[in-house]
C-alpha cells in the first residue's frame, strides 16, 4: 500500500487566493512526522512545514499551514494569499518512528498560480 | 548555511558506461539518501545509509550500488548505465534518531543516458 497519497497531479489557483493541497498517509506507527516540501522549476527541494503525530495544534509557518486530521490520516497543506512564486511542485512526506531512517514521499502536486 | 552538494547538475552518459554521482553534506548528518524522481511517480528511494560503510536498499535498488567511505560523502553508482535510468537524481541527508528532523536536499542531477 502507498504510504503517502497525493491525488491532485495539478492545480490552478488565482493569485491572492488560498489553496489546499491534499495528502493522505498510511501508517500503524503511533509516532510519525509529516513534512511538506516545495520544488520550484530549478529543482531544489525546499522544506516548508512539519507536523508531528503527537502535536495538538496544527502547524503554521507564515503563509503555510497544515490541516492535520489524525483520524482521517490526512495532512493537507494550505497556502494562503497565493503568490506567483508559489508555482511549483509540492511533495508530502512522512517519517515513521519505528524506522525513522526512511522518508516516504508522495507523487506530488503541480501548483500553478495565475495572475 | 547548511549544505548538500551534488557533483553535477547535468550529465549525459552513454549506454553501458559506469556512472558515479557524488554527494557531500556539511552538517555531520548520520543519514544520507539517494532518490530518483520521475514525473508522476514522485521520489523513489534507491538506497540510504545510516552510518559510514552502512547501507540499506530502498524501493528500487536494481541497477544501482552505493558507497559511503566517509560520513560526509555518499556516492551512487550506476554499474552499466541504461536508457531507463535517465532521470533526476536527488541526494538528501538528515540527522538520525527522531521523526521530527527534516531531510536536506542537494540541487539534483539530471542524468540522460543515450
């Protein structure tokens, strides 16, 4: 079974609007961490935000927030007030407690911000 | 500034050649990873290393080997390059021991095998 599922291969959003990128995960480990990365067309992977499985609050970092629904095993990334520079690939990833040496990545979502 | 550096940004190699992709990190991280990225497939783990001379196969190790002789350096080797190994290769490193430490990535190597 897929550890990380991103069901939106591509999305469009109007500049200044908010957008939600979906991510669901599969694990039986009670201890895990969820990560979002941004990959612009230049290719580098930029870490955006982290959510731990025991965190009570949803993580936020500037315009990025993580909508963490543990029972549904979802960890959606919300980008508020989209900017043209947000156009990129976005990857959801997970690290499990019992085998924290591995990172599992989803297939990614290509976000295009329209002016 | 923390850094993971891959030796080449772009490489073109011929079928059957032995290819070395080098990765160096300056963060004293225990864990290092090699991923392959293809459109629609995301990042797939080829190999990772959790210590010097220690390695484990990832999800797609066939056709690849790795070497980690020093903590800061992790090499990916294509023993006999084939056209289906044309891809983007990403190296990453992270601290060991906790789920809350992110992976740091290099800039990627786009390999074309002709």
